[in-house]
């Protein structure tokens, strides 16, 4: 009996061993690590002035989370920015502004964009630029970054260009204004000419404002004063500290910032010109903050006031000090010591309209769509870069200057949708932005989607 039981158990075990064991479930692919770690928008405007040594880099984050990087600092800042920016971003940058073709303003850009990406880049389109700078822009354009010029639109050449980042948050280009106004001669060298024609921006949010002066020189300030384009600002990002003629008394009195941020390395405080500048800032009752002393400066606006926090407090500053600067300046009127510059309007070629800011039309594009244009200005209202070495890599589509040709399909090189050639939207596309296909299949193969207005 025991032998039979043992035999039966043996046969059962052999039978089970012969059965195919179920395969293990496939291992789940680990979730892809996020490139961005920034928090959700908090309804306030944030401006980060980074400590990049001898150079400039600042990040704007709007109340709804749109982002603009103003300059990227020197190459020595690569490691810092490549690690710092992902902590503040939730997605790729909406816009990069290179204020001038100086390595201290763009040296880290290629490494930064490789890490965090960007949709568009605006740069001043100056003639005296290095081969390395031109190559940088060509490389970025070939990777899909849209290269734009700050030039006034052809439909309103006398008006200032204003980029609407979102409702209530605007970024206005004060300079340069070529070809509506000629570029400044500046110094006899290319570096001086480029600095004098660097992009100068004014950021506004309700009652608060920031002026980013780029690399502006004395000639730039004089032209802005002559044209009456300056107004009081809550904060000033100081340009060219220590440069002869920059940050003049008349310029500072016109802006009369409540706080000013100077970016530089350890040599900043040793310059006699910087010491003179700090004296002039005290003269207009502006508090100065320096990245070499304070590290990163973080400014937060609720639309009524800016509050600044510092990576390192100013030596001697009492603990718990709040650095609050109201948008509506509560200080008594300033007694000016500089002779006001006469306001000179540019010589008209035709009866001119008054110089005024131009609200740019906004394109609403969901972030989860394939559209590359979001909440800044409609890129087809801005000129593209025209300098030969700065064009983007050619698209497989044929660029066409005839938007009204019968048949076929058209698109802007800046957008991820295409239209019928007879669609009214095609008439708004600049010829140099135009892409053309003879068949719908060819348009779809470009990665673009049919537009919702004409349903091609």
C-alpha cells in the first residue's frame, strides 16, 4: 500500500514538473525622470537675478507660470544654471532674450538649453558679431528654437514692441528700434557698438515694474531720454557697472528705482567707477544689491509691491529685515540735480503717429498640444532673423513667397498647423516665414496638424 502511495505521489510530482511554469510578468519600465522640478504657479510674479559672476542672467516667472530667461551668463556659469534652472521651471522656457552678443551674456546658453530647452529666442540682430555667436544662433535654430528680432513690426514701425506674456504682464522693448531708428555708433570698437545697441526691456505687472538694461551705455541712456521712453521703475537691473558714462545721474533720476541689482564677481566692489555708481544710486534713494555680496536676488511681486529675498544678507543688516518696495512710490519727490535732456522725436519721413506701446496679439495654445507657440506674442507679428548665418535649417517643405497661389497648403515656419492656400490666415504670414506643400500628405509628413479655421 505504501509503495502504491509513494508511486502515486512520484507520478504527481513528475506531472507537475513537466507542466510549463507561467512566465513572470514583464518588468515595468521605470518612470522617466522629470527634467523640471519647479512648483506650481502661485499667482505672483517672480524675478530671479542669478549669481553668475562677471555676467548677467535673470529668470522671469509670471503668475501663471510662463517663463523668460534674460541672458544666460558666461560659460563659467554653466554648471550653476544647468542645476538651478530645473529647480524653478515646470517645462521648457517660453522665451530667451539675449540682450547683446557678449559672451558674458550668452556664454552658458548652449548648455542651458540642452538641459531645459526653449521655444523661442530674441536677439538684437547687430552687424558686428563674432563667428562663434553666429554659429551659436545657427545651431539653436537648427534645433527648432525660433530666432526672432526685436525690430518694430512693418505694420507699425513707429510703435514700441510689447510682448504680452499673459494678461496684465507685459515686456516692452525700449531699444534697439532699427530699422525705424538707426543703431547707435557707440564706441569705436565692435564691443562698444554692440553694448550701446543691446536690448533694453521694461517688465510691468500692475503697479510694479522692472527695467532690464542689458549692456546699455551712456549713448543708449541719452537716446532713451531724448525719446522720452523712460519712466520710473520699481527695480532696475543695472547695466555696465563700472563703465565710463553708463548709469548717468540724469538716467537714474528719470528711472528713480527703489532698488537696483548689480551683477558681478569679486572685482565689482574694487572698481572706483562702481563706488561712484553706488553713490549716485544712494542719491536717488535706491537700495543697491550686489550678487557678489548677496548672491542670488529673488524679487516677488503681487502687483502692488516687490519683496526681495537674498541668498546672503548684506553685512550689517539686522536679522528679519523685510525688503519691500511698493509699486506706487511713497517717497517724496526727488529734487533733480541733472539737467533734463530735451525730448527729441525722430525725424519723420511721413506724418507720424505718436510713439506708443503696441499691444501684441496673444496666441492661446494648450501646453499639451503640439503647438510651439504659447502665451507670448504672435510670432508672425515679429520679423524673423534675416542675417544669413542665423537662419534655421531648411525645412523639407519648399519656402514660397506666393501665399495666394491656387491649390496646395501653407504654414508659418513658426507654427505646427497648416492651412489651405486660400485661407485668410495665410495672408498674415510673412513671405520669409512661409512654407508650402503641393499635397495634404506632404503637409502632414512635416509633423504639422490641420488648422481649425479652414479644415484643410
